[in-house]
C-alpha cells in the first residue's frame, strides 16, 4: 500500500505531553495535544475516542496504529504501548513503534534545512537520552543514556541542529560552539501527526514488524525493591 493511501492512528505518552492524531492520504483528519506531566493514563483513551469521532472513522477502518515506545518516563511509555497493543489486538491492525527520539527528529527535520540532528532528552540524574540522525533521518548511532558531556562527543560533523529538552544541557558543556551548530528552544514534544506520516512511510517501505513493539529502556527504573 502506498503511504498516502493509509489511514494511521498515532499517539504519544512518553514525555510531558499526551497527543493523538488520525492521518489519511497525506493529511491530518483530527488531532489533539495536551501538555501534561502526569495523568497520561486518564487522558489517553478519551483523547483517542475524541480524535476518532472527529475524523469519522472506526478502529476497524484503520490500516496502521503507531505509538512511541521510549525512551521517556517509565509509566508513560508503558501506558501508550499497552493501549496500542490492546487496540491492535481488538481491531486486527498492525502496530508500529517509533522511538521518541525518532519522532522528535522527524518533527524537526523540515526546520533543519538539510542539517544533521542530535536529539537529546533530559533524563534527569545528570543524564540525557539521545541519538544522532543524518538529514534523511538515518540513525548515526544507537540510542543512548549518558552525561551531557559524553553526548556532546557524538555530535555529527558539519551543520547540526541539537533539539529536545536536553539541548541546553549539552550546550552548557561546550566551551566554544563549532560553526554550523544550532540549538532549538528545547521544549519539543513528539507530534502525533508527524508520527503518523513517518509510520506510513516506513510501512510502505516494508518495515512493518511481525510482533508488537517493545519498550525501549535505556536505564533501570528509579523505583527499585530494596
């Protein structure tokens, strides 16, 4: 199936927002975005239902469900993945997982103007979650959790846009800014509409997984048994 012919429901709960979008034939039929730090579990399913009703589609009419799988908050990413798996099982539709790093990179790609990208998410405890991408969104390294100083060491050569909530932390580690290095404001959240378009393109290229997406954990949870 061609990407522009797909009907895709995409949603994200990994960071400090809850968003959903229904996308078809290259346009957004309905979308909703809320900036929330907590309460994703209570917000997500009603949001999905509002988006579905506004778009006028039933779940059985979908071709694909897309969801972020981390890194991010442990509770948030589990909420999104559980909802996606449940909807996929009930509707018989495939579920494609995108990392929150890839979702942020895809959202920033138009503004990057052909630059490489370094996505950095503030992971607290003196670390960032990050990954570098080229101008075509091909990964230049594996997703990582490391100090901002160590993250700065993987800056791609040439013009680079650093984005995400960890961008300011990386900037603080650089005594001098190399030519062509730009930093975003750092308040980006995954955009469900961008996710839907990205998922459709990947599915059209034959990158549909055979199994439900697994969570991407880059470090152990903060809460542990003694």
